[in-house]
C-alpha cells in the first residue's frame, strides 16, 4: 500500500473552504489525505488534550507520523527543559500513548540536523535512541552527507536494518555536506518513509536570507519529476509492505497540490477519508 500526505495541516490553503478556522483544519485535511506528519511535536512535546482532539478530528483509518522532539535530535538550543535525557524520552513516549491506543501511530520520525555527521559517538546515540523507543516504529532521516558517502553507505544501511530503523528516503537539493542523496533502499520490510523536500538548491544553501521557511522549501515538482518517483515508489513497495509519502515542499504552498497530483498519477483512490466540506459561495 502507498499512503500519501503532507507535513503539517495548517498551511495548505488550497485544501480548505473559506472561513475554516485553524482548529477545524485537520478535520478538512482528513477528507483529502490518509496520513499527516505532526510537526508541532518537534517544537514541544504535546499535551494529551491536543493529541486526543487530533484523534477525534480524523477517521478511524487515519495515520499520524509524529516528528521527534527537537531535544531528542540535537536541534535544541541551550539546555533541554528536562532533568535528564531519560526524562525527556519518557515524556515523549507518554505523549504517544493516545495515538497508540487509537491505532493511529504510523511511526515516529527522528530527523537529525545537517551538522550530525557519521562518527562513533553519534552512532552510539542512535542506538541509545532506538533502545529508549522500544517497540515503537521509528524512522531515521539524516541531513549530513557523510552517512551515505561511498565508504560508509553500506554500513549505514546495515546499521539501520540491524537496529530496526525505518529508512526515511529523501528527495532534496544536492547541496554539499548538508544534504543527502536519494538512497532507494528500504531497511524495514513493513514500512518505508519517503519525504519530498523540493529541489531548490539556492534556498537550501542560503536559508538565513530572510525567513528560511519562505525559501528552503520553495519548489513545485513537475510531471516528469513525479513520473520518476512513480517507478521509485512502486519498486520500494516490492520490498516494503507500506510506503508513506510526505510532501514538504510548501514554502510556496505547493505541497498539497503535488501530493494530489501524485495520488492521481499513481491511480490511487483512498477509502475511509473524512467527509469533504462543501463551500457553495467560494
């Protein structure tokens, strides 16, 4: 099976009818896509009440990919707001329980920063993270090219397979050490994650000019680029039972449209989506 969606649900204006409030956007989103990435969990471990509302707002078959809290992946500036790393992981795991009880947790995504390179202490930390997460499905996404250098690529993939990490395969600009190549190699027989970040090399390498979010993911995939990925995703699906595809190219509002285009190109029709809202006056 191939599930397609986007990262977050707040900034995809093409999906929503006029006057949709922020608190109602997920309800409408779930009428278009069967999965979503939760980005709010990266910035703060979410209180139970938030998660329970999101679960109520989505149909029974809907799935969440929850992004790991920034303190867990080395993005946190300064000290973590917990007594220890163990306490931080305990709090995060606790926040996942409602998703698990509702059978709506597809996986947790650990996305590491561009400066997180391949060295022994970082490999050891990845192993520790996996132990902390126990049986919860976890995906791993790198941003430093060293993990997939010619001399280390095979070892990286073997490590992910042995430790039980789901590979988060990326389509992103090839912009030096702070980016990774597309490595079409599933490391888990049940699940594989694919994330489309766009191919805006200039925005990727110079994100500090203005608001980096307005620049880095400013890209719209054309039909030919998506056609390449039809073959890639179908091939991945031969080795991994379920492929989760997320479009993150939303600086210009293109993610949702590209995701819908990709669904159409693959000839997929999802059942069990939320009822669509009708706006007769738009």
